[in-house]
């Protein structure tokens, strides 16, 4: 079977109606699609766990899919959220290890990192830099940053989003 949109949507509709064989086929095809999707995004050792987490999420959200909408974008959204959660877990673990390592280290790497960050910040508008510094670096809430900057909370969120998106693009380009 080819995992194309009409076939997957048909299998999903049948699975929602209680067809166990269609559900098993759907999971098999989704597993293939997810392995391809995540294969470019995570280390090979993390692939199986992430695919299984996503299939479990698909199972839990089975009733939320609307047959009037496309299936693959729905699956891709679930996969993206699982991937982001995965990245958060990894980075939190890395931060804990890094904090332990930096406890006894001298300040040179931290200074070099700050210089690199300031070079990147120089390419962003001041409002985006200020919002990112207050919320992401200093740890203020969006509400507190809003008061400190004199911007609305919505504008703080937008500035953070746009600034981080641009920073990501600059780092990936480098």
C-alpha cells in the first residue's frame, strides 16, 4: 500500500468506525511515514522511541480527527509536537549536565558564548533582543517583561517568536 493522503484518510475513517484491521494497517503506514519524518530530525538511537510516542499520541487523539480535513497535516502536527517535546527533554538534560560542568569551570567559555550571542543579537531589532533577554535569559514572565519594556504581552510574545526564529535561521545558515 502507498501511504498517500486519500489512502491514509480512508484508513483513518475506517479505524474511527471500529475496523481493527484498518487501524493496524494505518498504524503500520503511519510508522513508516514517521520514521521518514523523524529520520532527518533526530539521532538514530532516539528514532524508535519518538515514533512510538507519536503513535501513542495518534491513538489518544484518534477521535479528534475530522474526516472533512486532510489526514497527513493532522499527523504531521502531532509528530511536530512530539518532536518539540523530545527536544525539550534533551535540552533540559543537557542544561543540567552543563550546569554541573560549569560549576567548577572558569568563566572564559561563558564569556565567549555571551560575545557570540551579542553578535547574533546585533542583527535583530532592539525590541526583539530586549524581549528575548528579559524572558529567555533573565527568566522574567511575559507579564513582567511587558511591564519592564512598556509593550503589550502579545507584542512581547511576537517579538520573542520572531527573534528566536531569526536567530535559528542565522545559526542554521552558519
